[in-house]
């Protein structure tokens, strides 16, 4: 098992990010979905935990057969999805992912993520007090403005170095922004990746961590770049947006939409609760170097794009 802790700062408060992350996850999931592919929401319902109190349970199926890189499609079934379950007690959340099928490509594979959110610049030490950590583990600070993301996922409109919020006046973010920006918050994520196959374990776990690092950067960049879209929303507003978007996404994928409940239970205390888990992003088309030789072809730069939610366009115009 390979355990790493990621710390991602944002020019927001934890209370603001509670709404912003729910909005971002829903919009991103719809953006990445199409016929037969995407993020299917199976359950989204209130959940009570004896330790953490009231929160929200979410179960999703990430259908990604065609989005897998070519080297992975060659050894996976045609119908393939990852099951993601999240228990959310903001500002604390648990996310567990596992392969929904027993297949030769992903035997004994799992991802477990614990997240805590605090209003600081990432300087809290040993925030998880986890008995799963045996000795030291790697801590990586991810900079949403200046750390590189895969070129194919770059959008100039989502670049924090250039984005300026009309509603909040925040941005663009300059070098050293974490030291002088107010407000500021940090997402602390303890990520455990397990791949129990002798001879491949270390390299596969390292590769999965790289993918997770890219997903975290992309999701947090979008949450900030879309702040003018969700700023001012109440929890009731974002839960309604979440439900309507999830139903539209399930319909877009071509699945029968389940009865999704996104009602909120009582407010949790300041030390508990959390929004839904991190957005799902397609993997790179390039095989990791231990499975295939590197490709020489140049990458194509994606043009900026704006998400349109067909089911919500009329309502947004009316408002």
C-alpha cells in the first residue's frame, strides 16, 4: 500500500467551499458524460454516523470503457465501471473506490481517501491522527495556479493565473499567493492506494497516485474558476442543482435514473460533515512507461469550452 497526503489551498473559506465543491462535482460529472459513458449516481441520501454525526452518503458508478487508455482497453471487459462510495460529514469525508468487476487487469485494487478541510494555508501537522500511517509518509503541496496539469485538460478560462472573479474580486493568483491571500483554506487528503500484485505493486500504485494528483488539481482549479456561478447559492440551492444535474446526467448516459434523494439532514457540528467526493476525470491516453514505450506524437491543445446543462439552461435564464 502506498500512502500520500496531499494539501491543496484555495482562496476561499471552508464554508464557501462546501457549496462550491458540490456544484463543481455535479457540473464536472455532467461535462464528462455522454451516451453510455460518464458518472451515474446510484444513491445520494442522508446518512447518520455514530461518531461523525449527520451527513450524506453517495454511491456512483463511473462508466469509462471508452475513456480508458488504449493499453487498458486491451485487457479490460467491454462493460467496465468503477464504484465510488463516499460518506460526507463536512469538513470531513471518506471516499472508497473499488473495481466493480473481477478482472485480470485490476485484481485486488482499491483506493481509500480521507479528507479534512480547514481555514489555513496547509500548516496543520498530523491532522488525521491515523493509525493506518506506519512511520513517515510523503506530504505534497499542490498549487492550483502554478502546478502543471495534463495539457489535454488545460482550459485558459479555468487558469487561476488569469481568472478574476467579478463577484468576489479574487484572482488572478500570483507567485507566492498562498502566503498573502485572504481568505484561504486547505483541503487535506490522505490517499491510500493498494494493488496487491507481486512485481507490479509499486509501479501501479505510483501511477495511480499521479492520476489522483492530476484529478485533484483539475477539480480544485475548476471550483475556483466557477466561483461566480455558485457564489451566493444556499445549501438548498446547490442540493436542487445537484439533483437536477444528476438526473440530467443519468439520462444523458442512457441509464434509467434511480430515485435520487439529496435532502439534507440536520446541520453537523463544526468538527464533522463534508460534501461529495472528488470529481472523476478520464485517464491519460499514454500508457505508463512500465507497460508500454512512450509515444512520440505531439499532444493537441484543447480549446476552451463552456459547459451547457440542457436541463438547466431555461431556469438559469429565467433567474
